């Protein structure tokens, strides 16, 4: 048996009960070092741990696939949620196993960012650059997101497209420099690492950072007016038939 599950990001507080149960019953727990470290307290002493990094992930996933085919209960842990910037790793797991595998949702750093920044996903778009391959479609999409007056939650690409590069690129595309921006290096901390504007976003951050670019024009509330206003409006309307026509 093999199952992939999101954990964290970065802290046991965000591990779902389902993920914790799978880990507690596992014969093998595998994943990137930093992700396995988060769930280490949940791994039974009897379980085999297979850690990996970017360079040896293919070889280590082959080891996990062999254990799975030998009948071991294997759990592959992913950072946050698999469905946010995790599909390329899922593809590697499935390639190693030779078949599709079950993927359990977790809590994404994007969701924690939304909570920390108090923005709603209805009005916010997630864009990741943390992937292998051509970034151009994702870059273009980010420009459209900001042009459409939505907030953007952005995962940078550690090796070549970090917050300062993203900001410089957006400015070069004609996006206004006064968009409010915050960068969080570790979402389990109480406050943002940095706050400023797009034009001011020129400093370095570590790989574990996520960016919120706010729209200039947040959506107005579309719920009914508060009760006091509603009563006043109703009275005015009743007293003035013209206003009601
Ligand atoms: C390959 S992406 C995977 C994202 C993950 N699937 C998720 O849902 O959060 C890894 C990147 O997510 C961001 N990230 C994950 N956890 C974070 C945290 N606790 N604080 C800040 N950024 C985080 C960092 O940009 C990190 O390099």
C-alpha cells in the first residue's frame, strides 16, 4: 500500500488527523528531509524512514516503490497540500510505482498565508513558480491576476525567481510599484518577515518564503447593509414613493 499525504506546512499544528493516523500505522515513511522532520514525532519507532533531497529523489522513490511492491504500508509526506505546487513530486512517486496513487489533502502554505494576511481566496489567486520547466505561462497569469484587481499569493522559485525577481519582472510589465506586498519566511511565526510595496521589494529571502501581493482596490462588501442602515433606508423608501419607483 502507498499513500501520499500533505503535512505541515512547517509545523505539526497543521497536520490533519487522517495524515497522522496513516503515519502512525506506517511501515515506511518517506519524503524530503524538512517535511519528514515535521512529522518525526508521529513516526513509530518500528517504521523505516526514507528521506531525500532534490538530487536523490528519483533513486529514493525507487526504494520506496520497491518496499510498496513488497507489501509494506508506505506513506509519502508532502509539504502542505499536494494540490498546491506538489504535482511534479506526485508524478515522480507515480512514475516510480508504475501506477496512480491515492493523494490525501493537507493544509497549504497558501491557505496559512491567506489566514495570516486576512485575505479571502474568493478574491485571491494562487500562483506558483516552484516547479521545473517553463515559467512564462505562470508569469503572464500573474500579470493578469493583478490587472484584474485580485490579490496574488505567490510561491517563488528558490533557484532563480525569488520575491525580488518577481517584483522587478512585474514592474517591467507595467504593474504599479505601489501594490502592498508582504513576504513571510516562516508562516508559523507571528508576523510577516517583511512588508512594503512592490517597488521596495528588493531584498533577499530564504527558500521558505511566500509572497502576498495585494490589489489596490479590494472588493467592496456585497452582503446586505448593516441593520441600522437597512432600517433607515426602508423608512426613507416608505416615506418617499418617488424613491421607490
Ligand atoms: C514545492 S512548494 C510546495 C508547497 C506546498 N505544497 C504547500 O501547499 O504549501 C514549497 C514552497 O512552499 C513555500 N512554503 C511552504 N511552507 C512554508 C512555510 N511554512 N512558510 C513559508 N513558505 C512556505 C515555500 O516557498 C517553499 O519553498
